[in-house]
C-alpha cells in the first residue's frame, strides 16, 4: 500500500511538472482599445495624438505558443484585419538564442526566423479569423527561455521612404514603442516626435517586408 501511495504521489508530481512546463511555453499579452498613435503635423512640428477611429489596427491581443518544436504567433485587433498595401501587422518573438518576425500585409504573410531574419520556408501565415492573424513555423532553435514578445500594426499614407508622412500605429505592449507622452504639454494625448529609433527601424523593416510579400505573390 505504501508503494502504491508513493507511486501515485510521484505520478501526480510528474503531471504537475508537465502542466507547469506547458504553461511556461505560452504567453498572451492583452492591450486596451482606442490607444492608436496618430503621427501628424501640429504647430509646425510632428506630434503623436491618440485616436479612436482605427479599430482595424487597434491591437487587443498578441500571443505565442511553443509546442512540439513548433512556434505559433498570433495577433488580434479590435476591428477586422484589413487587406491593404498601406497597412502592415507583425509580431516579434525573441528567445534566448533565436528571433522570429511575423509580418502580414494585403492578404499575404511571411515569417522570418533565426538571428539573421531569414524567411522560414516551413511557415504558414494566415488570417484565421476576421480579426486574427496566425503564423506557425518550425523552431529554428529549441531554447524558448527569456522570451520577449510584442506586436504592432500600422497604417501609412504613402509607400515611399519619406519619414515626413502621416501615419497611425499601435503597439502591444506600449513600452516597445519608444513614445513617451508629455504630461506637461497641456494635452496628455500629444507629444513631439523624439526620434524614436525603435519606431524608425520598424518602418524600415516593414517596408522591406512588404516588398518581399509582393515578390512572393507575383511568383
């Protein structure tokens, strides 16, 4: 009887460890609505203003799951995923020894993997629901510790590389945006452009990604 009780206890501990391990390989980040940044000209300077009329890029959820050596990335918005050449959605996932970037624009998606952001040939990126994009790929490396996860969606008004154009962008979490609203400006929804390097880098990456997507669609 003692042996049976001990075996049951060991089995129970193993089940708990499996459940804990499974939980640690998934994460969901939620975000509030009506917090899309609008970059526009104000009094001769570029400023950021919150807007509540961009539901289709207003992120509500970003998540990842690692299961059976496969990575699943998901981004969800408050409105619907809009297929437009001027709108891009993407999710960054960085673990201890590998990086992944899922990008979707105008009905097509790609998923970059490893530290050089090569396109994953095993990846499938689809609009799984009207408001959700999901990407699945094989793990480049199996170490899924120290994960940094975030997503962004943005809409711009022209497709060239001119930095002085109007745009709208949302981040989840907001800390990755590099934008800090100035509470002393008399308008808590307004801030001058502080030259956020992370934001500019994202614009460049997204522009490159859109070109790659278009090339893939034309093959």
